[in-house]
């Protein structure tokens, strides 16, 4: 389900269509610009939130696609960007916010950052499915925050002891993550990238520096607002 806000979105509609062609997926387009209403584009209202509300109630779409407007950093200090307002209002819906000027969706970073007790197996399955639908190359990404544990351990252990414990914790988390991914995907091949540092800062930087096209997050991702604010590429929230 794509909601066209203005003529600039037409190129994005074509890109999505190209990526899902021959996948037997129903792709419906709505518009909030009545001038663009035609046999292909449906129209409910010029109000975006009202359109989303009715689309969710009537169509129950798997995902709603919108464009992600570029935001002036100074303006964002005093006013939330539109895509963040949408996420705040529709907390359970799946969204794909495509960066303005997107020309491809090939490299997809799936962000793994959850509370230790949260079972994120279903997120792995859904994120992988989205990557397959979009014909993208998925890479699961998480970052082990050594400094966080080091600060606590240095109060009760020597430097060498703390380092050994942290190395063991890191390896255990890597192996546990690999196991969860393997089980969730029934052994399907999947790439895993392990970073070091504060996840909500390190992962967005990694995605930007390595020219990823899309970041996939969960509504249950730790510090979701921070990620959304720091990620400079297209974002999917599921």
C-alpha cells in the first residue's frame, strides 16, 4: 500500500513496482492529492492521517509506504519530522518510509537491538521476508556495547578480569544471535555484522558509511526514537 503525497512520489511508486514485479503481491496506491486521482490511484482525503486511518480500517494492509521528507536539522529541534509523528500515532502498523530521491533498494540493514528477554525471532522472519519481497540483500546488524559493561565491571574487578569477562560476554551474545537467526530462518543463509559501541549511534553510522539503502527496525527496538532520528536512509518499521 503506497500513499502518494505529491508528484515527486511517482518515481518512488515505480521503484517499488519494479522490485515486487512477478511476486503475486497486491500493490494498491492511494493519494492525498485529488488532482492525481485516476483509475490507478484511489482517493479518500487530502489529510494524510485520515487517509492512513481509513486505509488501516478498510484494507488492513501488510505495510504502508510513504516518502521520508528531508528535514532541516534546526527545524527538527523544535518540531518532529512528519514520519516520526506518523509512527507516534500509528504504533502497531508496518511502515516503509522511502528517502526522497531513492533510486534503488538493494542493501538492507536489519537492526538487532532488543531487551535480553525479548524474543525477536518473528522480527527476523518478517524483516527477511521484506528483504525478499524487495529483492534486497539483507544483512543483520548488532553492536556489542563494551563500554557499558566495562564501567560496571571495573568497580568490582581488575582491568584484566573485566576484559576477559567482556570478551566472553561478547562471544556468547554473538553465538546466541547466530542461533536465533538460524532457527528463525530454518537454516537459510544470512549475513551477520557485529559492531562495537553504543548501538543507537554505531549502527546508524555503519549503515550510512556503507551506503545501505534501507534500515529495518521493530516497534520493539530499544531506543527506537533515537534510531529513527539518527538514521539518514530509508526506514521500515515492523
